[in-house]
């Protein structure tokens, strides 16, 4: 069991959570569509402010810009959370303690992405940012999450099916790697957010009405 420094329990989470949340609010699909293309992606297709809906609606090279924004903000949120835990509280964190900071920063970055306060709390479903968080945590967690996602998405062409796997498998992968109750609880919260945001996709999958992914965007 990893020991948690007392200082972290008192002050560090508040600052880390605030920074990570507002970084998460920087939704790439909304920023590019609303302020560059002048055509909010949330008024098209599924109404979701995510990569898949952006690509289906606009396509083109700007899809890469959306990817870079959503990846960068997740990386930044986790690195800043670790820096805060190491430097602003008398260096109390050990290398093991960094794991808690990563999960905490990742969780609030995901909340910001899904429920951005500056975009009327209408954000994305968190797959790209969540996948980046998994990569930042541990390669074994990333292997389970990304491996299952890619296999299901490629074989079925249902991105949502792979996304639901990613969310559902995340807490199990966390427990397998760390055997820590607090980290697993955070993992359950993160995974549940992803699955909950895909509840509409799950209903459509069960009804056989879900759209399959295509490299070509709609005209």
C-alpha cells in the first residue's frame, strides 16, 4: 500500500484539481470549430464536442489540431499535478506518490473536457484525453485500454464500442497494476464517467442503430 502524505490530503488536491479542470476545458473540437471554422461542431451530427463528431463533420487537417490540443492538455494537467505535489508542499511526495497526483490531475482534466464551464458544460466524451491519461499512468494500463479499444474499433468500426471497453476496463487495469483501493476508486470514477458519456451510444449499439466510423467525413 502506498502511503499518502498528509499535506496532499489538505491542500494539494484543490490546486491540482483547479488547474487540471481548466486545462481540460480547452476542448479542441469546440475551439477549432467555433473560433476558427465559425461553425460549432455541437450543432452537427451527434452534437458531441469530440474527435469523432468533428472528423465526421469537418474532416481535413484540422482534425490533427483537435488531437494535439486534447493530448497536450491531458499531458500538461498530469505533469503540473505532479509538479505541484513535489514542489509546493515541501517535497513530501515520493516517486510512488506521483501516481496519486497523476490520477487526481487526470480525473479533473477529464471532468473539464466533458463539462467545460466556458462552453456551457457541453464537452466531449473523453476518449482521446482519457487515452492520453492512461498512457501517462502506466504502460500496462494503456495496453489494456488502448489494445481493447483498437481491436474493437478496427474489427467492428464502432468507435463507441471500443470507447465503452476503454472506460469499463480502466478500473480493472488500475487494480491489476497497483492493488490500491484509493487508486482503484479513482479509476472507477474515471471509467464510469467515460461509460456514462457513451450511454446513448450503448443504447444505439443494442438497437443496431449506431453509426460506423469512416475515414471520409460527411459532405
